[in-house]
């Protein structure tokens, strides 16, 4: 057994409402953007971008230009992704019948756990990057046209 955490119920609900035509466009934020337009953001962003692409919905990322890291070319290979404590997934706190708060393990001890805090959305899924200087394509040429290197 291997457990992976995401904001699953929200992402699933968002994908379902996209399928039914209730979403016109998606705008999300970014924690880091490569020089080629790959975006690192909170876990679940990649799944939202996939759902938007599959449903023909524009997917934009809003960010300050300070978020660009032109030294990075491949977000999946080069951006380190935080692994959060597995205890967030393997344990739950609750009130016993005796009124005591206890922490219980809810999966077998031998189960592996991955609790990623972020994911990387490839530039090919992004319609555009919204910055204080305007909107540009999520590509190296698009970024450099709007934000030339010093």
C-alpha cells in the first residue's frame, strides 16, 4: 500500500464542474517558474491544468516577475519538491469515549507514504503567464520578450 496526499476532493470537484461547462478559465499562482515556463505550485495544480486542457479551458498562472528562475530549464527535473511529514497522512487525532485526545495510526506500519507539498505543471499545459508587465506565453521566448535578462 502506498498513500499519496493531494487536495483530492477539491481537484475532483473542480474537474467535474469543468466537464459540465461551469468554468470559463482557471487562474492559479506560482511559487517558482523556470526560464522555459514550467510552474511549481501547491500540490494539485498539475491536475487542475490537466483537467483544464482536457476540457478546452484556458489555464493561466499569475505571478510576480521575481518568481522566474531563468537558470532552470526543466521544472520536473530541477525544482526540488518538498516532502512533508508522513504523519499528516498516517495518523489522526480524535476524542475517545473517555474524553481523552489520542493519536491513532490509520494505515499499516509497513505502508510507504508520499506527502508532496508542491507539483510541477509543464509549460505545454499553460495558456499564459500573467505578470506585472503583461501576459506572455509559457515559453522561453515568451518570457524573454516580456522579461529580458539583465
